[in-house]
C-alpha cells in the first residue's frame, strides 16, 4: 500500500487521510462547496464515514471515455436503521427523496438499511439534511467504523427476547457512533433541525484513548469496516456468524434478560486468487452479563483498533486478527482491556432453519404484521408491479412503521386486523404479489446491486438475478422440488455483500458473464459453503445445476435440505456427477 507522510511517521495513505481529516471533516468540507461533480479520492474516503459512496454509471463509462468526457458521477447514500426500524415519516421522506434527487428507487440492503442511488453532488446536502430533519441519519453507515447494527426485525411484541434484541441494537448503535460533530457541521444549516446529542462516554481506562473528541476510536478510527448484530436463540435471519461481533440474547425462565453470548471474527469478503483472503464464521468468545456488555463490546472494538492490520487493507478485518491469534489469545486480550473475565458461553441449541417473516402474522399484541418479499431489495415501479406506489399509498393511509429485513425484505407493522382487507386490496391493485404466491426460491433469494452502480463489480448480479432465478426455479420444479426451500444468493464479485458463502447455492462473479458456484452452506447459517465449480457462464448455470439437483432429489434423506445434502455427499462427488 502507498505510504504518505503524516507528520513524523510514514503511514499508509488510507490511514493518513483519516488522521488529516480532523475528525472526518477535511478535505470533504472544502470540496463540498466547489462547483464540481465529484470529490478527490481523499474527500471521497472521508465522505464514506458520512454514509455516502462516490459512484459513476458504469454503463456509460466507456462511451464517455471515448468522447473524452468525464464519468457520469453520482452518489449512493445509505441510512442508519438499527434493527431495521423505519418510522413512517422517515419512510415517506426517503420515498420522496428517491424521486426528487435519486434514481426513483429505494433499496433495502442486506444489513437492514435503505440505499438511495443516483444523487448528484450538488444535492447531497439537501438530501442528508432532509433525512436528519425526520430523525434519520446516514452517519457511519460506511467507512472504517461500526456500521448499522442488525437485529431480527420481527415485531413479536409478546416475545421479550425479540424486544431486547431491538432495544440493544439501538443502545449499542448509539454507543459505537463517532463523537465528532463534523457530520452535523457539514450537512445541517437549518437551525430548526434538532441535532441529536450522544451521552459522553464514561471513561474506561484500558479501553478509551486520551483523545479529546473520539475516546473510543481516536483520530484514526478503525483499520477497516466493523459490523455487529444481535439475535435471539431461535432466529438467525441476521446471519450472526458473518459479523465481526455477534450477540445472542440469553434470558432466564421468566423472560428476564441475563446477558449475551458473544461471537467474534466472522466475515465474508475475499478476493479471487488471493488464498490469504477467505470468509470466516464467528467463534464463541464467551458470555457477558447485561451490566458488562457495553464494556465488553468496546473492549473488542478497541482490540481491533489497536491490533488490527493498518498496513494491508485486505488483511485488516477483525476476522484475520482472531484467525491469526486464535480465539484463546483474542479472549485473553479482550479480558485485559475490559478488566474482567468473561463467563463461559451459555449452551444453546443450533439455530433453526427456515425462519421467515413473509405474509400475514400475528404480532402478539392483537395486531398483525405483513412481511413483503422485495425482489433484490429494490423498491420501484415497473409496468406490471407498482410496488413503490403501493407502499407509498399504504404509508399515506395507515402511517405504518416499517421493519427492514436482513434478507432484503420489508415488514409493515402494527396493523389493526380490520385494515387487512384494504391493505391487501392496495397491493393487488398495484400488481404486488403476496408472499404465498411466490415460490420458496423467490422468497429466499438475494442479489447484490453490482452493475451499473457498484465500482467493485466484476459482473452483473441484481439485473440478471430475476431471470436467472426463474430458470433455476424451472429446473427445480421440473424435478418435482417446487415446494422445497432453496436459498440462492448472487454477487457480482467475491466481496460477498449478499452473503453468498452462507447460501445453499452461492453465485459469485469471477469475470464478465461468469460465476463461481458455491454449495453446502447450512440453511440455518452456521456452516460456510464450498466451491463446487470455479467458473460457469451465466447462461449455463441452470442446466449445470440440473444433475446436482436431480441427484439431491434421488438421494436426499427425508426433510434434508439441499445445503446439508451437499455437505453430506461432498463437493467431490458432486463434481464427478457433472464431469
Ligand atoms: Fe458490501 C463494498 C453494497 C453488505 C462486504 N458493498 C460494497 C460497496 C460499497 C462497493 C464499494 O465499496 O464501492 C457496494 C455498493 C454497491 C451499490 O451500488 O450500492 C456494497 N454491501 C452492499 C449492500 C448494499 C448489498 C446489498 O445487496 O444489500 C449491503 C449494504 C449493507 C448496509 O446496509 O450496510 C452490503 N457488504 C455487505 C455484506 C453483508 C453484511 O454486512 O452482512 C458484506 C459481507 C460481510 C462482511 O463485511 O464481511 C459486504 N462490501 C463488502 C466488502 C468486502 C469486505 C471485506 O472484508 O473484504 C466490500 C469491499 C470493501 O470493503 O473493500 C463491500
Ligand atoms: Fe459490489 Fe461486489 Fe458488493 Fe456486489 S458483492 S455490491 S459487486 S462489492
């Protein structure tokens, strides 16, 4: 990595940008007021901490280059929604902003946030200001810092563990936010807008730095992005093993919160042909009682802050630190930082498979919720399905809070039973299919955005996924498997944004039009997939999978899922089938 001078020391460029940013301000602030279409590399890096990525329309790149024109720059904005919770007014604002300043779509992400694409530099301030005005935020949704905190989105009001998961998603999200005021200084120029205050961090001697602004992060922030989720023992929709820190709520027999089982060191990202990069599952660190959890979480983060690799960004995620040290040493150092010993992991059964919140379900308080499948998370209107308008209509008539799901789906909550007929009518009127009209493959499939917005995409994902899924579904149904669930996930590169290494069939872009095929992950998310084939053309994928599916149909045990079957027979046997 290139090093640049930073005072006395020579530090890598990425680190120097953070240090010179004066707590996430410069050179972003100076460049914001300039009449340009885009930012310098350093400003774009700082911008990420404010929740936005500089992108360009990759469909137009070549033509513009040939004409000697600059790229068609625009910005993606990502919101912060701990536990996926979106109040009705914020939903309406985001829907408006997508039309007025974005590309007319809203995208539910795999970490329960919303993304707006296509915002021009000149409009960034207006859009962020409107989001903050409605008590929303984009702060720290990207960059080398803790990202959106996930939790099971189901609004089961009568199940305390779900409530604790949501409550702690909010609390820990606030705890791990940066303390700099740069975000508000840069984007808010309307004094009427209430600026949220965070409580000062209570000084923890071994964990907090002697830094006047950022006691937890310091002026260099983290070596790399950092991701946390909380779940409950009978629900792994958040893919808890893929997180830097995964917490599992543990309650006593009366439903009182006792504390949290803690997993550390999960992550998906890898790079093709770089063997030293790989996906990893989180490992059990131990159990922390309620009154210790905030200290322990900060201690884990501080260990990654101090020992994570700041020289090689491909080795900088905490998963590599845990992997290199081993869980025992990692635990020891966390305990030193926290100044306490962790308790042993509280035994819990394996997570169940097949938890999903689609369709109408009781909330447990007399009200209902409705889980809607959002294909590839993209809320938009097409000729046949006017999903965006339908959701807007429901929002205007009923002002329902929304919960975003880690599966790129969405839940409308707090529905009076008497409203069910009207809501169903609105959805039908706009051509929106109800989940029970969709095949299991459609309900469960996920694809990352890839082209044309993602700067790292090697090939297509979101745009080809619906057709591909339909073809895979046809093969699956031809074999008489139509009612059997199958988790298919696709990404346009190996970074793993749709968590394909935790899918029963994971399709990972390798070169334009070609995909690596991974199989054998556990449907409950506690086992990684393995590579079945290195490179298959998009057009060949459905037929390539046919003999493997046929073998599964013939040889599976009763009730055995495809992912478990592939693991049992092994990829070598499956490869022989098609050889
Ligand atoms: Fe991701 C980078 C989209 C969840 C691993 N991810 C990107 C960027 C920002 C590309 C970039 O850096 O220029 C993508 C923007 C595309 C676009 O046009 O919108 C992008 N990631 C997404 C989203 C929108 C995919 C989706 O289908 O929803 C998800 C937004 C989540 C959010 O709301 O915060 C998203 N990304 C994930 C996940 C899944 C998760 O977090 O549960 C992963 C794998 C888990 C992990 O982090 O290990 C993931 N994204 C990456 C990586 C690889 C990180 C690594 O450790 O190597 C990158 C590239 C990087 O960081 O260098 C990346
Ligand atoms: Fe982009 Fe790759 Fe993430 Fe897809 S997996 S959004 S192509 S970085």
